[in-house]
């Protein structure tokens, strides 16, 4: 299978106390943390192309441009959507959107690079 423009992925989770800004250290309030929203969005991007990658390959995030538009309290479900908007060699660009039960909470763009998992880990752990 080939990675193509238009491929879509989605992820969802229930906001728990450990997903709040106060708990992850990105703020002082008990509201859904931006880093958690970003992780959900990146997960949706990974889901969008997962079936098109051989077992020896994966992707790593290389660029994010995200807006967190609305706060979400503990107890609501959040959902992220990703759609492939460009494929340039090993670089895949995604349009991202996130929602809670009341509406849109975030949006942005994201780029991921296709890598060979084993070579990437060898290079990374070679730093030790």
C-alpha cells in the first residue's frame, strides 16, 4: 500500500486527571493539557498511515504547528483527526483537528518522516 493524500486517522480518549496541565507540568489548571492534545493528534497521524508502512519502518514527528483553541475539563471525551495533505519523498504532511464533546478544541499541521526503525534506534542509542 502507498501513502497518499487523503488518508485519514482518528484517535480518542477520556480526559483523566493525569491528562491535565497541572499534572503534566504544562500549567497550573485541571484542564486538558496541550501536550496531551498534541500526543492525541500525533497518534491520529500515525493511525492514518499505519497500514501503508512495512514492519521495518515507522514515522517520527519532525514538525508541529498547533493551536489549542478551547479548554476541556476532566471527564469529557476528546478526539483527534488527521488527514494526509502532502507526501514529499519520506516527509508526510498532515492537517490535524481535535474536538471535545462541545466542539473543536485544537487544529494545526504536522510533519512526520518515514524512517527505518532499527537504523534509527541504533543511531539514537549510539549516543550513549
